């Protein structure tokens, strides 16, 4: 999983050849979790290093039946999904593709009881952590704006808010309850929801041996020496 692109940290507007070579292995791909990385390595570089966005990857696993999910583990709880600015309308505005339907299909594969926030999708309220408001010293201002998100969630009756953005998660999980103490919801990353819904089936010995051999071949091809725990 690759979340924050080094070229963004160094200030370079495009991937350097060193980073492109690091990730461009034949037949390999990396999953990215942020729109920053997607804009740098995906759209701006024509996906030359073979990246796939997190939602696309999870949805592909589900649609192909490569993972099995059990909705019953979340029985009795109501879920909603928070559309982050970065993963939704910002990607749509700058690159013509926002992620609205994909996360909902993923959540629907994991739970029975899903409700929408109002408004939702590209019209959803910002949580109040955007534009650097989460880490910067503007907590009061951020919390004041978050009153909209607090009311949205409360009105939905959701027990669990599913998110895909780290800033949104911190804001909704930590800051909003700090300033609005009657919050009773739980916050989960979307990949956490999938992981908790997984049906884990033991592999037979032959399949384990085959997977171990494939893994070893991959490490050798990539020149990686895995560390044993």
C-alpha cells in the first residue's frame, strides 16, 4: 500500500525516474490510497508505473469473487458512508473521475443496513478537516464547521461512519466527539470494514506450498530479501 508519494514531499511536480523505476516492475502493481498519489503517479504520469486506486482494487477483488464477505458480522448496526472532498468532488473536478459509486458498492457488500447522509455524494458537507485544518492550530474553527457533519450523522441514525480519508477519519472520530460529546457513532476505514467482513477459509497444504513458491519467486524477481518475524 502506497499512500503519500515521495515526489509530493520533495516538491517535484512529477515522478522522478528513480521512483518510477522503483515501482514499475513487470506484471506488478501498487495500490494507492490517496488522491495525491493518484494525481502524481496515475493521471499526470499516464499510470506508467501501474498503480490502481484503492476503491478499484477492493471492488475488483469482490466482483471477481477472490474474497468472500459475511454481512451477518455487522448485523444490528446501521452504517453510512462519508464522501470525502479529496476522494470525491476534488478528483472529479481536476481529473474527471470522483469515487462515489465504488465505495458504496464495497460497503453494500459488507453490510445489510446502509443509510445515506443528507446531502450526499458531490454535495456532501466537508467534515471540517480539509485544507490542512486537522493538523494546523485552528481547532476551534475546524470544530465550528464540523457542526454540519455532526448534525448529518446524528440525523442519519447511523451507528458506524465508514470513511476512506485519513483526515476525515481523525476529524470525525476524534475532534467532533470532543466538541459535540453526545456522539455515539463508531468510525471505520473502508478497508477495515472489508477486513472485518472477510470469510477466512483454511487453505489445503498444496495451495499453501504453491503460494509460498510464488511469493519466493516474486521476491527474487524484485530483488527483495524478506525478513522473517
